[in-house]
C-alpha cells in the first residue's frame, strides 16, 4: 500500500511538473509558426542525435556488463541493456533520479544476481557518473574562464549550486566507501539527534539497515582498491557516454543550417545544464533545464531559433530517452527472470 501511494504520488508530481513545463515553454507562442520552423530542421542531422541517445543508454549497459564480469557474474549484453533502460526510465520520472538504481536492483534480483553484487556494481556506476559531472564543472571554472564569462553570466548562482551539490554527493559517497566507520559514527549521532528531537521514532530495524549498508561500503572500498584499472576504464566509458549525450544539441544546432559555433561549445554548454540540474529534486530536471537553455543558448541559436532548438534538443535528449527506456522497461518486465541462460 505504501509503495502504491508513493508511485501515485510520483506520477502526480511528474504530471504536474510536465504540465507546468509545457505551459512555460509554449504559453503565448504561435504554434503554427513554431511547428513550421521545426519541420525545416534537416532530419539527417537529427538521426545522429537519436543515435547519441541510444548510445547513452547502451553505454551504461556496457559498464554493467563489464563490472559484472570482473565479479565473475555472467549477464548477457542484451539483458544489461534492459537493466540500463530500467534505470534510466525510473530516473527520468522520479525526483533527483532517485528511483533508477533501486528498480535496477529489483530486476537484477530477477536474474538471480545477489543484492550484494548488484549494489556494488551500481555504487561504482553512481560514483563514476557523478564524478564526471564534478570534473567537468571544475574544469570549466578553473581552466575555461573565457567560456564561463562569455556564456554563463546569467546562471552562475545555479551553476555554482549544481557543482556544490554534486561535490557534496561525491564527497559523501567517497567518505562512505573509504571511511565507513567514521561515516557510521556521524550517521549514528545524527540518528540519535533526530530521535531526541522526536523527528523520527527509534526502531532497531533502522540500525540493522545501517549496519548492512556499511558492509556494502566496505565491500565497495575493497573493490575500488583492488580494481583500480577497472574503475579508470569505467570512468572513461562514462565520460564518453555523457559527452555523446551532450552532443545531441550540436546535431540539433546543425540541423538548422547553423555553423558559427563548434561542437566543443555546444557540448560544454549542455554539460553546464546537466551539472546545474542533476541534483535538483525535479524529474529529469524538467522546467529548470528548459529555463537554463533559454538563457545560455540565446547567442548560439538566436532569438528566432531558440525555442525550436530547445524543443528538439530537450525532446531528443530527455523525452526520446524516456520513450526508449520506457519501451525497453516493458520488455525487461516481460523477459527478465523468465529464462536465465548464461551469455544471452
């Protein structure tokens, strides 16, 4: 019953944010003129953009398959792709992408993958995923002053907030992994304070869950220390995976016959949006992503093509990802756990 209420609540929240986003984007616009402009986009540039989205989903499946192999668990590449799709679908529809990995663990359990293995693999995926965003953000701030001053004057507070939240997230995960006992002490003291303030009730099961999570972090630390090359390889795949998704906006830009700005600027600007919104409690960064796009891409697309560019860019990078991952999630629901043949 509790899970059903949570699903209904998330669905209502998603619909509300989606409705507000549509209203904010299209309110007062000439829809006929807008659609006419979008139809003029060169489809031969939009097709590679769709490929980029599929590659983004596929990239995580390669990482999962690779990490499973290092732990001597065989799971076929197609099933890994389905697991990856499940993660992206539920990340797209839940605040702060919080629902992706729990659902991946559910479907991995259907394939008889122990929770300890799936948790470890997904922990490494999360760390490298967040680390890529942090390093991109820090790289821009430290080495790209000209780029930042040229494009980001209007959104610096949000960009700083995004970097800060991602840094805190990575720092906490690293602390959990490499100093689990220290983190456990901090969490126990925090738990005691919440109980004392009557914000939560004391339950022995909560202490048990904390101990179980600490064991996961100890296992992750041992894995990272003994598989350093694996982590580097995973990081590099993740970096390519992220940059390819950011390149969707470049292909949209070129589809309108625009050539003034190069692929580097377009990828980095899209990366800025991702860094800024990744940790915000909005499904897929809906609303805020469109707002940031409308601010920083004005000099790139120009006033006349800004809205069509945003619709195609967001439509391909987020909504295509949502549709593709939703379809594959349906396939995963039908296929995973029904037959388990090694290497299929």
